[in-house]
């Protein structure tokens, strides 16, 4: 009995969208239908493991048949097939998914281990409808092992479809596409050519684990007369079935690796770095790892899922196995296939698997070794990598509380006030001036800002180089590192030890001689500063504001942003005044002749220091008024 039905309204809209908008490359239809066939076989095989009613088979295959006279292409599998209800639900309603129903059933059975151990996209998802890009009519003949008869689904991709009962002996599904008529700009006959079918299978479906077969006719040389040829037709397997990562490294070209990466991980660009490894020993595995050229837009969002695809003996286990890669290497894409893992292993068991942890440690070392090699042999390419993902390496040191310092510190790159090109910490240390003990850094918005900082004056005089830290995590990373090769990291915005013994004595003497003035300035500023003292770091600038203790101004900003003010952080504020500047002489005169004006001068002095440090003024309007009043007073 033939039943004709209407597509649901929303399905009709989606169908039109699928045919005319979502798929821009028509050749993709074959990949989609082959993937569906492979999923159907996966589903049959999985169910047969637990269902004694299902025949145990090892003859799984996908057949492609071309009929040039009828202008048809058929794709047939011996997978799970569909009942009439499944046919109606899965093909009559695009939004429905057979796999979703299948997984929901597993949930209902409370069988989470089995559910998480298998990945099935769906025998028929929206990919089925890509067939209508090249077909004017599609016929699906199917039979489920749970049905006594077969069914035929027919549709022209318009308003209606029909379902009728048929005699079908074998379990599985056959899809027949009646190609559209050729148009001026569209030659659908190309999909009837053997070379075209073979090329598409090789391009998109070479790693499908089941044989994709087709009758192929070739011209064969006669045995008796070499000048003559005749046609021979034979069943040919079009795909290699051997996963790329199972091949010898020497057999795989860069072009194949790049194509695999782009198809597998939906990327447009070739990877920046590819790693192809076969590891044997206490734990054996194959891996294919890739570092992208560009960071994904959501790499640092909470929704981003890190992890590598995990296979066991060529069987897919899970898509995002985060236990295989540390969080700071979240940008690495790829897969791992190990024969030492059980097919039915569950997600919870994987998290506690000693084998998995060993693989993770091994992969981490391989990635870091590759990055070190890249840095040493192609610094420009490594610099490109660091621009995209360097913050992740810094995070690796910070998040491990410095435990990964030894592995990561030589991979860090920095700009300095002397160098426009990146340099490593080792290079910085090698160029240190005679007598320089520490590694100096400035946490600033830009190199230009750092060069104009008053705190930089004495360092420039001594010809010391300074690391430019522009990322909020930079200083947190350096704090976790503490030292590099016995050299301490010292912020130029904090306490500096740049004086020799005589200079220290001279500064201490001046400090003692002016202690009353300095105390008066501090008193007038109340709790705005923690200390006022004479500076040994300033050469030309009159004043600067520096941080005392373990928290810098940049860290104050960063930590308050991270905690959103719930745990307030405040750096110790020290106002340093240049005792050799004319302004200091003016302060001395004000203090001796008119102490009442000292509060106003001290306030202006602090606001100047805040502006030089790129910090907000407490009262910009008051600062402007004081400057105006001072200018008017000076003009009289």
C-alpha cells in the first residue's frame, strides 16, 4: 500500500535551505551518503554485540553502482536499515535524528558506559538531504532486522514523499539518486563517470573503515595480441580503509597530512606544525597532532572544549578527550589511537587510566620538543606561533605554580626596549651588561610607553635592557618563575638596587637631611601614599610613583579584574622625588617659607606621578583647577 505524505512545514523550509544554501559544493553529497552508510553499519555492529537476535557478521561493505542509461547513482550498505516508523520519522522530519533516538534509548536503559563508548552521527541526519543538490528524485529502499518486510521511501525534495511496503530480502539500505537534467552551468553527468566517483571517495572517504566497492570497467591488454585491448569489469575497493595514522610516516606526504587536517578538523588553512608519531613500548599508540596557524576565536572562552580524539584499535571512543592534553596546550588538535585501551572503556575509567596518563605525558613532551626544535631551527615560524599561542605557555607556568618552569621558560619570547625582534630569556641573559645581576621588566601597555617612563632613566644610563610585558598574565608568570638561571626578575616599577655603596650613602644622607620635608609631604597626602622618599633612579624627571612589596600596579589591576573586586588588592604606593631636580628645590623653598602651600604642591606632585604611571587621577577636575591657579599665581 502506497502512502503519500506531506513534509512538515518546518521540514520543507529546512529542505529548501539544505538544497540551496547550506551545501555550496555539490560533490559533497557522496561523502554525506557514504558517511551515513558507514554509521548504519556501525550501529548494526554495536547492537549485534548485545542482541543475540542479530546475526554476527564480518562482511560489512558499502556498494556504489552507476547506471549511465538511467542516469542513476546508488549507494547500498548492509547496516541497520530502518523500520517504517524510523523511515517516516528520520526522512519525513529533518529535525529528527535516528541516532538521537538511539542514544536516548541508551540513556533510558541507564547504560552510560555503553553510551559514552560509541559515537554515531546518525544513519540519516540532515546530510541525507544533500542528495537533492544533484538528484531530482531520491528512492530509499530499506529493511531493518526488527521488521518482517522492507519499505521504499520516494521523494522529489518538494512538498510530498511516499512510503510503500516492498519485498527486500537483505537487511540494510539502498539509496538511488536520479540525477537532475544538465543545465548551462551544471553538468550532472560528471557524477556518472568512474574517475569522478573514485576521486570523490579518495578525497572524502578514504579512511572509512568499511570497503567501499564499485564495479569498474577497464581496458585490458589482450594476452595473445598486445596490440589489442578489451574491456573487463571487476569489483574494485575504492578506499584504503587504513587510517592515515596507521601508515608509515615515510608513506604520508605533507599534502595528505594537510588535507586530512583540514577535512578532519574543519579548517581552511594548512596547519602550522604537524606531528606524526608511532610509539611502541610500555604503552603503544599512534598519534597525529596539529598546531593551527591561527587561534580559534573561542579558544579562551569557557565554552571551548580542549581534547584530542581518542581511538582504540581503530575504533572511535570519544571526540574531546581532555585527559590527553594539558590545558595550557589546548590549542593542539589531533587524535590518538592506542591498542592498549579497551573498546568498552568508559569516560570515568579513562580519567583514571594509568595508560592514558602515560600517553598524555608522552604527547606533552613531544609537543614541547617540537616547539623547541622549531624555535632553534626556524625562529620566524616559531615567532608566528608565539604570537598566536605564547600566552598559553605562560599560562602553563602560572597554572602549575611554577612546576613546569624548566620545561617552558626557554620557549618564552619577549620584546625589550633595545630589541624590536623577539628574544628568549637565554638571549637576554647573554647580553646583560657587566655588573648587571637582575633581569628587569616593565608591565606596560606598549614599548613606547615604557621608553618614556621616568623609572627607565637610570636603567638607560647604565645601558640595561628591559623586558616589555604587555599581557596581564606576563607578570603572574614571572612571579611564579622567580628566577631564571640564578637571575632574579625585578620590576622597574618597584624597588631597584642600582646604586653603588657611595651613591647609597649620599642618598641616605640627603634623605636624613630632608626627612621633615618628606614627612610633611606624606602627611599632606594622607593615605594616598604609603611612603615618600628621595629617588636614586631618576635622572631628568622630577617624580615617579613606584610599588613596594610583592604586588605591582599591573598585578593590582589584573588581580582586581580577576576577582571582580570581591578580594581587593592594593599595591604599596611609594612617591619618589628627584633630589637633583629644580622642582625639589622649589618644594624646599615652599616648605621653609609657606608651609600652607605645601599640601597643594604635594597633591599636584602626586597627580603628576599618577599620570606618568598611566593611572587614574582621584579628582581630575581638582587637578586641573590647581594647575590653573598655579599658572595664574606664577604670572603675577
